C-alpha cells in the first residue's frame, strides 16, 4: 500500500457555486469521508482556514523570524487535503475523482515517500 | 551449420539479429518487469542479454526460439546482479525466489492475449498520469527497444533531454505506483484510446515531421510494428482502423516526395503506391467496418481506402468521401475535419462552395487551412489572394519538403 496526499486546490475559474450548492458539497464531502473510512482508505483529512490566516516561520539561520503569510502568493491555494492509502495510482485517482466531485474542487494526487510507521501512532 | 550455401552472410546475419532484438525487446522487457517488479533492472538485464546475443549468435547460430533465449538469459543476468550487488540475506533470498519463479515459469510461454506482458507494459507506458511526450518516449524505449539516442534524434531534441524525460517517467511510475496491469473492462476502451493517441502521434511525427526534411521512416515503421503487435493482443475495431489508416498512408510514401519536394495526393504517381500495404489496409477496413462500431480511426481509414481504390485521381469517388467525412464529423466534430471535408466538397460542388466552408473555420494558426484557401483561390482565378494565402502558409511551415512544394505552387501562379 502507498499513501497519497490528495490536495484540494481552490482554483479560480471554476464555476461559482450557489449557497445551496455549497451546502450540498459539504454534505457530499461528509458522505465521501464516511465511505473512505469504511473502505479503509482513509488516513487523515482536514480543511484549512483561508491563506490570510497563514504565518511564515524561517529559522533556517537560527534567527527564528516570523512573518505574515502565505509564503507563496498564488491565485490557487491549498484549501484542504486527504491522506489516503491505496494499492496504486489507479485506485488513488479513482478515490480522488470521487472526492473532487463531492467537494467541487480540483484535487492533486501525490504519493508520499516511504512512510515512517510509528509504533502506536495510528489508532 | 556454418558454411552451407543458404547460410546468410555476416551482413545479413547482423541485420537479422538487429531485427530480432528489436522485435523481441518489448516482450523480453515486459516479462522481466513483471517478474522483477523493477523497470530499470529489467531494462539493464535485457540490454546485457542483447549484447550476449550479439556476441554469441554469429558463431553459435540464432537459437530456434530467440525470444525465449533472450528472456532466459536476461533473467539470469538480473538474478546474478541482485546476488552480486547485495550480500544481504533478504536480497539473497529474493534472488533465490526470483530464480525459482524464473525457472518454473517455463520458457517464454505464450499465455494468451489477455496476460501478455507487453499489453501490461503498453498501458503503463501510456498511462494518462504521464505527459504525452513522456508516454511517446517511454513507449519507444521500452516497447520499441529504440535507444535513447535514436528517440532523441527522431524528435530532434538533445540526447540528455530525452534521457531525462525517460528517467523522470520511470521515477514517476515507481514513486506514484502507476500500476503494471491491463485496465479493468470499464476503463479499457478509454485507456486504449490513450494508447492509440500515442501510436498515431509517433506515426505522424514520422510521416510528416514537424520540422527537418520529409519522412522519418523509422518512426512510421515503429508505429506500424507496435500497432500491429497490439492488434494481435486486443480485439477492437478502432485499433484495426488505426492500423489500416497507417498502412494506407504508408503505402503512398514512395510517391510523396520527388526531388525533395512534397507531392500532394492528386499529383502522385499512383504506380508507386505499395499494392501489398493497400490490400492489407483495405481488408482491415472492411473487416472493422463490418463490426459496425465506426470510430474516428476506422472512418479516416475508410476515406483513405476510397482514395487508394482509385487508379487515377479522376476516378475518385468524391461523394463517398464527403459522406465519410459527414460521419466522421458526427463522431469527432472538429474544424480540422470540416476543412478536410471542404477539400472533398470542392471536387463535388466546386471551389466556390468549398471556399465558403473554409472561410467559416477558425484555423488561422493551422497551415493546412492556408494551403486549402490558396488552392481554392487559385482555382477561382483570384491570383493575388492565392499568393497571399501561400505566403501565410509558408510562414507556418518548417518541413523543408513541404516548403519547397508550397514555394513552387506560389511561384507557378
């Protein structure tokens, strides 16, 4: 099994959703989460506050500087993510496709390097 | 065996070995990838086996089943390497396990179309998660057995660029776990479409290279060979249509260039067309269309079949060609198809009607649009407009043979 990061990209240019559609996408995303928990693919997931809430820390030189974020100003931003476990890319992208449809956002699929398994780290 | 009068000379033998090695490369590598689970290891082992073949076969003679010989030799090389490179117990155990599998697997067995390893490999190389250029490069390298230098040369990019492209693609396959298997039934047709795109792109790049001079025969031959192999592994009318389309196009190759200039269909010396390829193409078109699931490749092949049916351009059945384009527009609506249809309409209803269709199309960055306009304007006696249209086309064309042709057309106005 390989773990994949499914990044939810808030991209400009997608059709604007009505309030009802937004509420529906929350419901659908919740249902999708339940499904991948039940199927055993779910590892972790989270939605993020807007990029305006981000701060940047630079302690590479030991000076520990903190500045207002985000670090990279782009029109596209990471809005949330899932970490899933799948047999291969085809399974991962089939899951990503369902997630994208539920949350009405573009999803990027990216494999993790070999995952460090910590004893007892996962319930 | 040596010394008999029918024995081929060293030059023939070397050509024969090269041919075998290229034909068998995909199968050997594909089988090894499944057994070893590692593309690089499989490739290296295959390369070593091929070198051994080149050393031994001229003296020992070509073995009765060269593919099996190459697979067995490459498998042994891989096991040797795993043993050599690591003395660790785990690796050693792995090698022993592989060796057992290798020996029990039997020599190069043909286990039927569905389990043919080459089919797994083609779907991995043409996976939609890889960029199109990378799919093309990987397919030619792993299935076609072309060297990185040959592929780089064919696509006019530096060898280091091509090497990087191939290496990155292989890394992505490994890191992202792009699966090594034939897609499930519900995905198969879509994924096969992606494979056909790659094969047709290889063919077209060879047929009328986007720059440089004329045809790059190697790419056409390679595309046909790979498509032919695939038709033996998977039954699909569109795949048959693609092969027919390639064969009927390839059949006209000899007639397409005279003294470094492109010769268009209507001016070609049809006695130079290859009758064997045309026969095979026609048979395929008939067989595919009889299944009654027409798709873009079959219809384009059918159009080419009508063209190659006419002994002389005046005998062309233009109404059938227009009908086929109408069908093609239904399954693949595109301005390029409409443009090609307009060319046939010109023969049926005259240049005025065809020009009206052409002018409606938004294709000003596509040089054949300017060429079509130029030819239609020429027939309508609008010399000044035609000259301008040839110039617009020339500004977009890099292929030398096509430039020569267009310059001649313009200057003969």
